[in-house]
C-alpha cells in the first residue's frame, strides 16, 4: 500500500493556500492543481490532540467533526485561548475588523496586529476593513460594543458562509457597501475605549485571491470522510478552509479541509482521474439555479 499521510490543516501563505502534513511537508495549492486522496478501508479518525500534545487515550472522533478532537482535548485546546476569551494579559497590540461573507452576512472580530490579514483569509472573508487598533482588552470591549449597540455577531458558521458564495455581487464596490456602512455607524458610537485608535475604512477584497470570481458555483459539499472513500478533482477556488473542486460528473463540490485532520490518507491510484465517493450534501435548489 502507498505511504499514508496525516493532514494537519490548511494554512494561508503569501502565495495562497497550503496543506500542511505531519512531519512538516507542505503542499502548495495553486488553482488548476489536481487534488486526489483516499482513506484506506478499515481506517479510523484519531483525535489530533491539543496544543502540540498527542491525545493521551488516542480517542476515535466522529467523521463530521471539524475540530477533530475528543471532548477533553478540545477543552484543553481552548484553555488560554484568545479566541475563547480566556486570556486577558496578552501584551501584543490587536486590531478590530469588520468582515463580510455575503449579502447580509457581516461580523466583528479581533486579530493580533502581527498576523496581518491571515485571520481574514482563514475565515474566508470575502472582504474586510480594519476598525481600530489597541490593547487586547480594549479590542474586546469594542467588539462587545458593536454586538450590543449594532447587533453585529462575532461568529458566523462556515456552512452559512459557503452557502452564499454563489450569490455574491459582481463588483467590489457592491461587496464593500455593507462594510462601509457598518464602519461609519461603528465609529460614530459613544463609548469607544480611549486606548483603541480608530482606523479609516479601507476595504480589502478577496474574491480574486480566493478565485471566486471565475469559478463555477458549487453544487454541494462533502459532509465527512469515510474509510474506503476518496476524491479527485481540479482546484478551481479556495476560501478559508474550503477547497472548491471540479469533479467530473458532479460539478464543483466544496471540501472543508478541517474534515481531513485525524485521518490516514493515501494518494488515489490515478491522480488524473476525477471522482468522488465521500458523502455529499447537495445545496438547495435556489443555489443550483444560480450555477
């Protein structure tokens, strides 16, 4: 049998998305690349552990879990996490941002200044603007201010993000409109922390980076990997953790790479052959009509 590999996740580099594997191997994913892998018969998905440590009980985790961690490792991974709001003394400067994912879908969030726009690429933000910069707790208070005063959420499920990608406005100006409007209302609010410096609205658009402007709309999404299943297709777009793969006879199907973690995977027998034998959820009829 071919050598098996374990994927540790998708990362966004300056030149685009990169799959990272156990041992440090990296697979750059330019658009047009043929991607193919299979899960051997009899395989099981293992917990990936927490904070660089292996799962002590080598727990088996469900195929549909995007976290790929057992309950205990998930709890440990979120401990001392800025994202989980368990850290209050991080001395690094933070930025507050407004991210837009599609019509009527905008959120507020924070990221360390040193990370640049990586967090926005990882989340699949179609466009975004910085709102302000300052200490961690000032950024957190600003995030809460927008939630309370403007009902802006700080989380949007990935399933909802990918569901609207086939209905994006055609122009960057249209895509930026909601961010600009919300930015103006946010900076006009009373109660901003004094230590947070407001930033001008400058909307960055990721449609070209993700390849969404030229790729056909997706018709469905892989819901889980299973032993004996596989996928092979051409990468036509990538957004956040999602790969949009053109599969012969199926159209474009979205693969959330978080579903790959914890599995032993092998190359497909013929990487030139396009196919898909993992379970797929078809998108609703209105989205198919936009294809």
